[in-house]
C-alpha cells in the first residue's frame, strides 16, 4: 500500500490531535501526523511511500517480511520465491517442519526415528551404520540388548493383559542394520518387509551379531565404542529369535517389538500361512494398540490394558514422548502401502467391529479378516 502527503486541518488517527497546518499522511482511510504513523512491529515511524499490512496494522516492508515471510526450519533463511513469484516450501505432514524444497536433494539428513530434517545449527547423532538420530529421540534410545529387556517384559505383560500370553521364551536381540539384513536374507520363508526393515521374527537357526554394549556419544556427535558378539540361535520351537534395530527410541522400539511379537504369537499358535496383508495388518493392529496404551500412560489415563501392563520406566515422560508416540501411531494409520497400510486398516476395522478374539478366530478359520 502507499501513503500520500497533504497539507490541511484534520484529526490524526494516531494521537487524536489536530494536525493543523502542516504535512500529514493519508492512508488506511485516515490521516496521520508523519511521526504518528508507526510500524506495528518496531514502533518506528513509516517514512516510506510503500508499506505492508496485516489485519488493520501497518508494517515496514522489511518488518513485515521478518514477521510473516516464512523461514526455513533447516537453514533459517527466508524461503525463496519460485519462478512464478510465489513462496514455495515443503512441510512435514505431522511435525509441520517447513523447509526449502532443495533440502530434499542437497543431502540434508533426517532423523531415522521421527523423520525431521537436521537444522543447520543442530548436530544429530551419527550411528555406526550411517543413520542419524535427533537429540530428542536419542534421549530415550535403546542401544543394546540388555537395555531392551525391561521393554521386552513390558510387551510380554501387554500381551498377557489381552489374554495372548506368549508361553515360550524367545530371545530378543538388538542388532545393527547389516546384521538385520543378513538375518533377513537367511530366512527361507521370510515375510514381506518394508524397504527399511527395523524388526524381524526368525524361525531359522542362524548366528547373529548382537549389540552387547551400549555405545557412548563421542566427538562430533558420533556414537563410538560399539561392541558386538555372535549369538547362536537354536530352533526349539517355531520361533528362534526376535531381532530389533538398535538405536531407536523406546516408543518406536516397543511398537516394532509389539509387531514382531504378533508374528511370533501367530506361529506359536499354529496359524496357517496367511496372506501378507492379513498377517502384517494384524501385527500392525497390535503395535497400534500398544502405542495407544503408552499415550494413555503418558497422559495419566488408565485403560484396561495399560493398567495391567504398566511401564517399567516410571520416570516422568517429557511432552515430546507423547508427541513421538502420536507420530508413530499416525505413521501406522496413514501408511498407504497395500500390505502394511491397507492391511492395518482392514484389521483395525475388524477388531473395532468384532473385537480382537473374534477377529483372530476368523483369521484362524478363513485366513482373512471378517467384514
């Protein structure tokens, strides 16, 4: 918008005094002393002929840009306009992190857990296998096999609370990405897996390299001192072990473990070979159920399953923990893949309509979800 300078007798819209015989500005449907027409942001007079507005408030064009032109959450620069003169940016669908479009192709790392891009002024932790972990996710990360055992007991208690106790003792091992991929290749009758596999339920005898000692943060936010050892799996039942990728936060590790535990439960209960969407779908339903109990616990609410499967970590959770649990739950719900996503939605709809026991019995008899 523009201002026009005049000479006349009028009332100033800024100070409500007569302007008298002197210069004044005519803009925004009123007249002003030049020193009374001020920027809503910096409170300094606007002497320029052009200014910007937001609502009914005037701004210097530079102040308006500082307050209203979006900044990139990665590089902290103003997001540039595109060839058409429009402000174009990308935003994470859950976290609403805004960033310049070119950051998707310039090598900017993402957290392997929450998917947020690494801001320039922040250094994410670099894990040994090339993954990056933001500091909030690192705070609750589970780094070795022994550290994961209390969470394993929590998941076992959760299954017992819904009358699905797993009687057999199944080894749980935290492993590096390479060991997980090698174990997946060693499964003769492997299940369908996402492009980035983070958990695996094994039924074959193998020797697995497991993370034995929790690594510590080193210089440059790297995680050194990784210690692994071979672990020989022996087939005593239909399931030889559950493998989980190390270095993920507790809530993500728990949801993956709840998913893989359902694979184990189905095998141990003698379920026939199921289609990929049915088996992965019902496993995602159990992961989703566990995340709901965790959100209730963090919020201070008790549900039938959460009250009987309380967490072994009783320390106060941060607000980020609840947000993180909601994000992992959102990931399951919004997954558009035909196996995991459509399978979950079909399974969840069946469980909501008929209950979990009836749904599982229908799967046992027909190999499909009830409609």
